[in-house]
C-alpha cells in the first residue's frame, strides 16, 4: 500500500470505525519496514506508529534522541509502556550484549509484535514483562484502543472514549484482564543499577512512580524519562507538579525538555 493511501485512510476517513472497516475490507496486514539506520520493524501501515515511521522515517525524535544520549554499552534500560517495542530496540542496540532491556507492556496483542521486532533486529537482550505497572499489586482491566493507535490504550475509563459513543467504542475495541505489579515488586528481576526508565503509560505515570518508592529511595535508577498526560492526570485528581514533587523528594533533579516530557536525574551523594 502506498504511504499516501495509508495516510488518507487512517487520518481522513471518519469516524475511525469506517477506517477500520476499510482496513478489514482491503485485508491490510502488518509488513516489515526498514529505516535508514538499518532497523527493521514489523508495522501496521495504517497505525499512528506505522504512518510516522513510513512518512518521517523516525518516531518521537526528542524521546529517541534523549534515550540515545543517556544510554551506553552495558547499561540497563526499562521501557515502561513499550507498545510495539520501538524504544526497546533502539536501547538494545546501544547497550549491546552486556546490557539489559526490559520491555514492560500489558497488551497481549503486542507481545508477538515486540518479539518479532526484537528478532528482526537480533536483539537477544530484550525481555518482555507482561504486566501493567501501578502503585499496588493486583488485577484490573485495560481499555483497548483501536489497532490504528494501540499506544492509546489505557486503564482510565474515559481516556480516548470521551468524544462520542464511549460505551459503543469500549464494546467494539474490547478490554483485557491484566495483572498489575509495582516496580518495587519486580526489583529482583532488575540488575542492581538501572541507568534509565522511560515511562509512557497514558496518564498513570505517577501511579507507577508511587510503586517504585524503594527503588527511588535507594536511587537504583539514575535517570527517569517521563511523558506527561495532563488530561488523564487531571481526571484522576493528580497533577504534573505532584508527580515532580514525588520524585524530587527522593533526591532527584528535574529538567523539562518539552511541554509533556520530563527528565529526572539522581543527585550524586557525597
């Protein structure tokens, strides 16, 4: 399928369900796309992620650049909200065989995609952790979003279903039962020193950080790269400032590198 045709179907045909119907009718399947840097990715050409890769040959360039600048050979990277594993693959190539990458993603429909992407790029150091991450352990349901944007799936009841026909769209896209872990409960899975955690989980970033109290207190995490979803934070009665103050209370410095992107660094102790 030509990129221009994919762009038209995915972005111009509305409602989105009409685009999904046309996608089904045309039997659009995932395909392997190679980037100029040599990475090969198993993408849905009509998805938000797939369109950005085929049109721009890049994805979230600021996030990509920051991850690339912070990681080095032998480091440990945790990709919290891994989606299709793009940042996990980027990190894997940087940290090399002596490094570790943990792709944390609760959506079952994406585990095969992450595995395929890791295999295509010979990334044997990527380990999938099939959990949601929160402030406490337990079980819950995740509201899945359409295949055109799997990264928009969320634990929030109204997130991405607030425009029209929310009940119908929840029924159409479905839900998945998932297990919630805290980062502290996974502490034995991770190496002692974690160079960087990227957190992008559709507004539940503060919940995940509340479940990482022990890791933060011990400063086992050197850097945190956190994408802020202001709308969902507000619906949960939380704020960006509350998130910042929580992390800073454990001795971290913060830098805002974009409207919705924060970098925290552990202060050196003497």
